[in-house]
């Protein structure tokens, strides 16, 4: 009976062509060999099981081959290749830095470097897990690594590049090996299956590749384990049973329960999963990944991020059509929060059940919690001229009115510019065009019932806090009146007068104040006025404060049709110094000695 060899060793790459998932790196190494442009030191770094040491051996074998092929591969027929294949070559020395990490081990290595190779051109030293060397060993190795003999070549391999000294990194050509993709691993596992006479389902090999987490060596080890479990017939069910992987079916059932809002079904599914011995944190992380996969499946452009079999892919597409983007975003957030809190929780099962309850409530999250009574009209506060009513409800135009109870409307003097600019809530302005709209002002009902306070927004025409009738036994009818639009004519002088009045009142906004003082409005047709500014900064300042300025001017000039345009004067553009840096540059151009004064006294700009 022949000695059994595990697949990770039996199918270890022996040529650059047989290396899985590292095509760019192997192409670079072959081109370097063909052009005879070899460095004296290389650093291969990357995750475990991706081919670092295998590529180092192939590279060492190929550069010493006496008859390399046209595509840069070793011939496997010359004396050097035969000696390497039979593991009797004196040209290649491998050192495990984990067990040979002292200064004496490095000194012994340096002594071997001086001896030229008996066959071939190079003597190659492969140091695996080089980050395990001590600091003293690194320092002893520096000089030899920087200036080795012409026949010596070093290949360092590590999984933790950040632990290697920067002085070592600067002396090496660094090759970063990437994680092997699931598609490449599945393809290689299919090749191994055909060579071994094993039948395997594609979904089963896909689960093995996902479990390997980017390492081909791990994938082959899992493959051998599953082959022994199934006697050469690898199925999806056998793989998930052997590897203790949760079936996709459970995640689909939990998603169905979430979409239907069935809390009882979700908790029973969780109990079924826990009874099979699965860890709770693996369940919730798998569920978060499941929601992420559903989100990826919703767009054809992101399907490349979804690495599963064809049959499972179609099922994910069908399920993704039933889920909205917002629902999946919230579900991923809840699952991730549960994962973060799982270790600190005292009652882990309760945390999982609570998360499932929250997930089941997401399907109806968009519906209002309480239905408002049909006939009740809530008080609507004025947002000022040029802005629509804030509350949703019936649309009111300038010609429509409600039945008004016999009570006079409350009024209040117009706010000053300081109060309007100091308001806490501001709507971000994206355009200087603010269309006027009808404004609703609530009336005071008869003072015969308990009162509550309604607080309108703080800018525009604000109303004093008023009492709104709110009986406990039955709902009272709220009323509102429509304020007609104002279109009083005004002159250029009146416009400039109130423009300057607003500018003089805003002491805290220095940049805006200077802009309004230097740039005067010019009245045009249809109650439009234009402000010509000197630079984009002034344009942005006026645009961002457009609502406050227009609200003030409309009330003072009694015209809700007023609109403002802001443009940059490109014909006669002046560069004025506004900021501290611009003022300093202007003074520095006049007197260069100012820079020396600044440096001598270590001065800074405010």
C-alpha cells in the first residue's frame, strides 16, 4: 500500500503556471528571470496558505535551471532541477526563523553565504516567518542583506509584514500575495476532485472555499477531511454537517419571518438552530452576511461581490426583490449591533431573540404608529414668506379658507434682524430663488378649555406662543386663515435703506456684513433685485443667508414677491483682502521685512 500524501502536499505547485490566484506576481517573477534583472533580496508577504513559500521554491529552482523554457519555467530535466526535485540540492537553503531566531543562527547563515554554489548561478536562502527573528538577529543580518556576494539571493517570507524592521523592508523587493478568490479555489478543487476520482457538487465546493477564508492550503485540508467523511461523494448537506456550517435555508426562513412580521416563527427557528449546537454569535454574524448578500443581489453592478453557486444565486435574487433597500440597511445595522453587544451580554439568548423581534417589526416600520383623528386640524405655524407650510395635511391656496370661528387673529411686531439671524433651525440654501407661497396663521379659539403651547419655527414671521384648545373628552376643531400676498411697490432707495439696515444689525456675521456693505442691490423688473459681488466667497455668503435676507426685506417693504439674484462681476473684478491670510499676503508684498518679524517673534495668524 502506497504512503498517503495529503492534497496540500501532493498538489503543491511546482511551476509558476500551477500557482493558483497569484497571476500578476508569477508573471512579474517570470519576466524578471527572462530579462535577467534579479534583485538580491525579496520579501514575500501575505495571508497563510496563499503560495509564498511555494513561489519562493519555484523561483529558486527556475533561476538555477540550466535550460529554462521560453516562457520562463524550469525544464525539470537538467541536473540542477533534478537535484531540487529529489531534495538534494545544495543551492537552496531553507531556514525556519521561528526556531532559528538567535544571533548565532544568523551568523551560521552568513558563513554559508560566502560559499559559492556547486551547480548553477545562485545560492538561494529562503527564510520563512522572518518576522520571528529577534532584533539582534535582524541587526546582524542587515549588512549581509544589503551587500551580499553576487551569487547569493535571499527570499524572505512572512505573514506579518508590519513586524519586520523598516531597515529590512527597505533592502528588499516586496511582493504582496493576495487572498485567493472563491472562484479560483472552486476551480482548483474541481481539478483535484477529477484527479482523485471524487464526485463533488459545486455548492459543496463553494462552502469549502468560503470556509478556507482565502487560503488554498486550508481548502485542500478541508477537502481531504470531507472526502474521508463522505467516502468520495461530496454533497452540500454532507459538507455543512461535517463543517458545522449553518444552512442557507435557515437564513431564508428567518428572512420570510421578518418580512411577514411573524415573531413566533422567528423565535422557533432560532430555537431549532440553537438546539443543533450552533453558537449564537455565528448565527447573528451569518444573518448579517445574509442581509448583505441580499443587498448586493439587488443591483446587477454589485453581483460580482456575491460569490456563491448558481442555484443559490437565483434564490437570493428572488428574495432580494421582496426586500427594500431601507429595510436591508436597518436589518444589517440591527444584526451588527447585536454582534457587537453579544460578548458583553449576560443573557445571550435573550439578546438574539430581542434582535429577531426588532427585525420582524421592520416590515411595518414605515406605517404611522397612531392614526390621527379625521376631523382634527392641527395648528400650522407660519414659516415666513417664501416657504411652504411645515406640516403635512390639506393644501390651502390663496383662494381657499376654512370656516373661521369668531375670534380675532393674534399678531406680533416683526422680528428684528438680530433675532432672525440668530435662529437655531435653518434650512440649507441651494439657490437664491425662494418662491413665495401662502402663509397660514392659526387663530385663537375661545378660552374655555385647558391649553397647550404650540411653538412655531424661529425665522420669518413668527407667532407668539398661543393657547390651542384641546379638550380631553372630544377633539376641538382648529381653524386657520389665509394671509393674502402683499405686492406693495417700492423704490430703489427703500431697498438700499433696508439692505443697509439689515447689514448694520448683523455684527456677529462679519463676512456677510462686509459683503452687504460693499455690494449694493439694484432693483430690476418684477420685484427682482440683483447683487453684483466680487468673488465666489461673497456669492456663497449671500446665497447661504438668502432666506433670512429675503424674509426681512419682504416684511419691511410689504411685498412677498421680492426675489434676489447674485452674480460675480467678471468685467471689473477686484481682489480685496477679506481673510487674515489675504491681508497678511497683501502687507507682505508691500513690506517683505514683515516675514522676518513674524519668524523672529514666532507670530501666528488668527
